[in-house]
């Protein structure tokens, strides 16, 4: 049985969310879910793109691109939808799996993000326990079940 990422490998997750409480809960939920992950955060779509392109305050970030992006839709400066559109239209970034994790339940948001190439759409769980369970499932699915492209650049 082949595994796309070794269970010994740390998974690099980038979370784009403007809400500090949601960022804290996501970090804690990942820790409690026992996901072998390293998490970085950005606060809006502009920072997300700056992080991916290593611009501005992220110009000295070392290492590979994230293995997974968790993306909120409703953020200031540049929305998650706008950032998603830019990422999926760039050949160097489009391979990164993106999971929308947002409070929105709007059908229009669901259809639009899938049309733009999002890999999954999840409405943020209401309870902390549900968030931990969601993070556990995401980790198992993205890093134990599905086959992802090989890393482009060895770290």
C-alpha cells in the first residue's frame, strides 16, 4: 500500500482566516487531533498570496509551499474567493489542495468556489469538539487516503 505522504512527515498547513479566535481554535484542534502538522496563519487573501509568493513580510520564509491550504471566504482586503481564483490560475500554485473552511452556507459560495477549483467546501463546525473531529478527518483524508502530487522542491 502506498502512502502519498509518510506518516513521519510533518504536514505543512497554511490557514487563511481573519478571526483570531478561529485561528486559535484551529491550531488547538489540530494539536488535539494528533495531526503531524506544522501550521502557519495569514489573516487575509493579500497575506495568503504574499506568503505563497514569498513577498513582503514573508520574503524570508523558508521551506516548501504548504501541503494544504484551509481558506476562509470572508476576509478583508482580498476575499478568499479572490485569492482562490488567483491561486488556481497560477501554474506554480494550482496543485496545492485548498479546502474552504468558512461560516458560509450559501449555495452561491459553494458553486463558485468549486467552479474556481477548490478541492472541498466545509462549513465551520459550531463546537470545538466538532472542529477537532473535522481536523482529524481532514488530516486522514488529505494525507493518508488521497494521492497528492510529489513535492516539486525537496526541502
